[in-house]
C-alpha cells in the first residue's frame, strides 16, 4: 500500500472567518471577537495595527486543507487554520517527493525527511505548519485504513470524557459562566502600550470576572505575546488576590532567559508557554530551563501528533501538564490518549457567547456539552471535509 496523491485546497472566504486587510486579502480563521475586539498582541505597540488583528496578519495565517490518497482508495485529511497558500506551496513543490509513493505507516520516516529537508530555509512557522498538516492527515489516513479512531493508535483512552476550559472575550463571560466549563480564559485587551492605565484596567477586569464566576471556576489570561517583563510582573502582583490559574504567553517566543528570571515572581500564578513555539527542540529548551509551568503546543503548528507526542514525553518526565493550545478535534484525540494532558481548550468564535463549531470546513467536530467532550469511535479523527468551502490550490 502506498500514498499516491496529495490534494491541496485553500478555504473560501466566509468560513467562520473575516476578510483581512484589503492589501493582504487575508482571511483570519475565527473571526468575530477574535478580530473585532481589542486584544493585546505583538503589534499593539503600533497604533496603526493595535485595534484589529487582520490589519497586520497576512496569508500565512489563512486556512488550508491537505488530503492524502492511497492506491487502495483510502483517504485522510487535515484542515489547518494556519499556513495558507504558502504552506500549500511548500508541500506542492518540496514535500511531495517524501510523501507520494511512501507507505502511510512510515510516519516517522516521512516526518523526519520533511523536517531535515527544510534545514536550509527554516524549521519554524510556515514549514512546520506544512509538516504538521501532512502528519495529521497521515494519522487520519491510518485510522481509516485500520478502522480505528486516532486515539487508539497513540495510546487508547486515558479518560472517559475530556473536561474543557473555554476561551472568549471579557464581554462574553456572563454567557458562559454556567456552561459547565472548568474555567474561562480571557483574551487580554491591554498591555505595556497602555501604560499604567493598562495595569489598572487589567486588575479591574479580573476582579469583575471573579465576581461574575464566583469562587470555583478557574481564570486564565491569554496575553498573546504582547506583554514585557515589567508589565507581566506588575500585573501578576495585582491579580494574585483573585486566584488566577495562569498567565499565558506574556513574552515573545523564545524568551527563555526572561521567563526563567520572572517565573518565580509570578507564583502562585502559573506560566503557560508554547503558543508560537515549533518543534521539540524549542520546548526542550523551555523545560530544561524550568521556564514554564504548563506546556501548550499547537498541534497544527508545532509538528503534528508525531512531534507533540515527543514534547509530551519530555514534559511527563518533569511532571508538567501538556494542554494543547487552540481548539480542534486533533487536540481532543491527543488529550484523550495522554495522562499528562488532563483537559482541553475550547475556543469560541463569532461573539464568543455560544458553543458552536469553530471551523466550518470540518464537519462533525465534537462540541462540549456541560463543559466536557465525548469522543466517538469512528475511524480516523471521525470528521468529514466540507467540500463546498474549499477549492483546489492554485485556482484562487
């Protein structure tokens, strides 16, 4: 049995997304509050790009789809919310030689060949998003070949159901307070660009959320790499009294020394890292330096299931939980099969007030009910591709 074809697709505008800046013609997956609301981000220091994320995001954050076919007619796919036409081009012009003609069970060999071949031009960002997509499509294919859900291929079940926390904007917390989620993560609106007033507003926001939620649910802040050392330490000192569980990615990726120097000052608040880290080497550096309390690889970006399982193995040896960043059926299968992945993230879209599918190009993705997700035993990742929302790469 061999893989005969890689089919690549871009995703049409209107797929739970928003059209980006006119010059970029970018479609940011997620849309709604993730675009329209004020969210502190790495570009917040520039007034021109502070208010709307699509104003600075390019086609590298557009969605795309990889579909693999074998000579026996089996298929497997991955729909990725990052990479866009750039990732398609890497796969089309470079990775085909390592995938087409290969035995689909040779996952490790295929992964290593793709990874090693990108040494001359980079093993982060677009290239790793492309590798992740091939890897996840391979696991979907293997599940369809063996008639097994992916979680059975990587360890089976470690829990009966998957508890979830929910990510939304501060304006939507009231709608989700009684939905059974173990906690709420808020996209932080303010950062160093807002000065001392940003610290005051952050404390007022967290105090209001704790009052809204009561004492039981967890509160987390997603800082989206927008803060600096001073703002992080001073904000943490202000919000400790409200029993905040973690501060997520306050500093830029790779800031290992800076994280190590401030992590103890943030206690008892934990530090979650990994949103824009790529590959096991980066995560090993964080863990080796004791620079993170919660490890958050993005399965569709960090290297797929093959690489995130390596990351999880390293984390397990240090007693660190791995909570995949983002919300997807790929994360759920990983969490189901790993003991040190105790729960998952569910990301809201639109106005952030409803539990609804986050990515319309995927059909049948499980949704949390009363704050938990139950996975079925359908083969592969157990989802289908909405072909009405895709078009072959190169035709756009």
